[in-house]
C-alpha cells in the first residue's frame, strides 16, 4: 500500500510517501519550497525584469505570493488574474481590483499576449511531485490515496471577520466529532465554505485514487501524538507554532478539551506561556484572544491541567518552535518537549494526515495502524486512548 502525504505550509511543503512494505522511518521524504514561495519568487523576478504577469489556475495559499502580486502592481506593472486565481489575494474581488489587479475571464486569459508571463496557481501540484519522485526511480502510478493539508480560513461572508469565521468552524467540527481527524475530509465531502480545501480538490481533478484534504494545524497536533514520549501521556497540551499561526490543543480523556489559535507574529514567549497556562486551567476566554488579534479560544473540559508535575509541561512542534529556546530575558517558565514522531519533526503533519486517512478510509485502516503502532508497541498510541 502506498499513500502520498503533502503538508503545505508557508515556508515549505513537506512530502512523505508511505509504503506499507517499509518501516515507517524508511518512507521516502521531500522538504521543498512551498507553492506560495515558488510563486513569490517567480513574480519577484518578473518585477525586476518589468514583465507583466497573468495569474491563472486556482485559489491557493496567499502570504508571500499575494504580497509579491501586490508589489508588482504597485510598481506600475500589469497584473492580470482570473477570478479563481484572484481569490488567493482576497475573497472579495472588489478588494483585489482596488489593488490595481485586472480580473479577467478564462477566455480573455487565453488571448493574453505571449509577452505576459503566465503563472499558474495551485497548492497541490501532483504532476510536479510525481516527476520529482520519478527522477529517483519512484513511481506514483499505484497510489492507494493521497492526503493534502493546507490552512483554510474559509470563505467568510462579506462583513464577517475571517478570524471569527474560522474559529466558529473549528468549534462546530469539535462539537460534531471530538477528534483531530474531524478536520479531514474526502474530496467529495468538503464543506462548501472551505474554499481553499475545495481548490485543492479541484486542482487534483482527474486523479484515479481517493484524495483526502485536511487543515494543517490539527494534522501537526495529531502527528505529534505519535512521538513515543508524548504517546505515553494521556493528558497533554500540544502547541503547533507555525510561521503565521500558533494553535494549541489540550487533549485529555474526553478528547479535545480546549483549543486556542493566534497569529504567531502577535505573540512572544511570555504571552504564549500565559495563553498556554490559561488553556490549561480553563480560564482562557475567546474574547481575550480575539481582541488581541487572534482567532479565539474554546474550553470544553472541566478538569484543570497540572503544570510542573512531570518532565515536561507542553509538547511543541512547528517551524517557529524555537520561540521556546532561551533568548535572553524570554526564558521559558514552562518546560517544553519538542516532539519528534518517528524521528522526524519536519514530517509531523504528514504522520497526522496518515492517521486521519485511517479514519476516513476504513479499508486502509488496519495496514496503517499496524505501521504506526511501531511508535510505542508496549504503550499507548492515539488509537489506544480514544
């Protein structure tokens, strides 16, 4: 059995090819520039050469790609974009046009001059990934499934905060299914409001194997639970400190007992520790996080999490986890444990996606479970504590 897992972040896309014939530590891995960074570099080069650009394809992760497109327009250079591609910059197309970007139809895009640089947007480029593996003699022709994770704010209605819209969605998913895998879907079952997840599915149209899509942060949290040290602890707080967003889950006997999400750029170590302590004792309020430019907070469990009674207080993963390293006056007062599931922090999200695939596709579950139980064969795995 082979499953391709692709965790698409702001800085990198982390790729894991699960093969049930191999020990999971021996699965093939790639860590490559993220799609948004690839687009950013192409637009930046076009800006330097004063070349007009045409954006087509699908809505994808913004950030660096969107900033580059805006800078191109500010430099007085033409930026054309089809409607789907323009959604990368903003869900409200009038705001995109206000940036100086000309939105055109697909037919108009086909007639654009060859002097204009054509850049196709997509988060998931299966052909490019398959081609890279193929150069090393690895075929992806016989995949049993693929799992792709992206961060999706969702398409908030006009006038509704993206932050509130996303956190209301998180609340609904936890209440519907108190499991980290609640944030994963078959491509045919994606909620209509989750526009970026839907774009991933649209960009993969025509593939002849099941496609699962998932939110990146829950994938990383779920993946971290497969670290053998973390797996032994039934009650824990796991923080995924991403480049743009920090999300922490409190996990316990009822499943998800609490969660908060904030913007990484808005927090330092003292603020993060304050949030984690409040998440632990149940005092964290949604309004406090939202009013601080975060997404929000939710508390479901009544029991208080105890800090300072074990070898670590909080499990940490994510590309900005170095916030917990000693940096002068910001010395941690909470003891962090840096999760390394199956010996590889960079692929943490992929392991979480693989675990979610076992729930979404029951016919693959037994094989996946057999491979992933090797993390701690004599102790708990996430399946044992459900």
